[in-house]
């Protein structure tokens, strides 16, 4: 697909909203996306079909339901990077109280496709650097001590090697600093859910840290509740 065609896909507000909603890393039905975008299901279906044809979304059908998700980590990175560029001069003004609560929650902690973002994500990124779990001396890489730390956390380090970078930075659109992405970022996020460190708030991207998560983050990474 040409750059112009790709830009055209994301230039529509409804299609952009659909892609942003799918940054939570889950599969959504077309009906759910229609309600989120405030359009008719038939309209959402047309937009989804264009995004699937353009390679940004992947779909699967279960019975009469059509589920869609971002096609791959590269598509998620593209959407997230575009949403954070260029940096706005002022923070977005919420349209109502509900949107204000959502934006505040997402700024504290959220998923960015399959890794942690917001203040929590940035705090985790700072902590893995400070504790030499990840080094950024000559390109971002997991250290030997970091591999041992990941194994102790229950992460299969051999499974981290694949078609995506093992570890990379992702610019956080609320903090304007980097959080951790790549296979390591995804594994940490997945393990945080498995261990009950974080829980979703409602059906969106926002997360809350559980009491057990606060304790684990403090003990394992030195991250205090203020993060």
C-alpha cells in the first residue's frame, strides 16, 4: 500500500477512532466499535472493511459475530506513533465529565496495544533502566541480569525472540516520554495481568493497580504508589 493510501485510511475520523479503540489490544465486534465511534453499525462495518483491506486490521468470525483487532504490533505502533505526533501545545479539553474521568484514568495507567503506558508505563521504563534490567548504552537491549529477572518473574525469555524487536521505546502520548514496548514490554504487561497487579477499568484502555500490584511493583521495581 502506498503512503498516500495509508494516510487516506487514517484521515477519516471514524476510522481513526476505531483504530485508537483497538489499541487496547483486544478484539472488538463491529457493533461495539460502532457504539464507541457514535455511528451506525452499517457505517462502522464499511469502515472496518476498508481498514481490513488496507492491512491495518485483521478479522475473524465466530457465528454471526465479526471480531476485529489491529493486524499486528507494527500496525499498533503506527497508530500510537501517529496519535502522539505532533505534540499538542495544550492538553486536549474533555467535552464532558465522563471524558475527563476517562482521560485522567488513561493518563495514570493504560494499555498501549499489548504493553503498559501512561505514568505507570513510564515508571516501569525508568525502573528497568535504573535496575539495569534493560541497558541503553549501544542500542536498547536486555542485560544478563535482566534475563534472570524476567525468568524469576515467570517469563520465558526464549519466547521473546520473534518477528518483532525484543525491546524498544514507544513515545507515550500523555507523558511525552518513553514507555517500554517490544516483546519484553508485551510480556511484562501480560504477566502483570496474570499476577493480578493490574485490572481494567470498564471496557476501555484504562487500568488500575491493585493493592497486590502496588506491593509487587514496589518490591520488584522500586515503584511507589505515586506512579
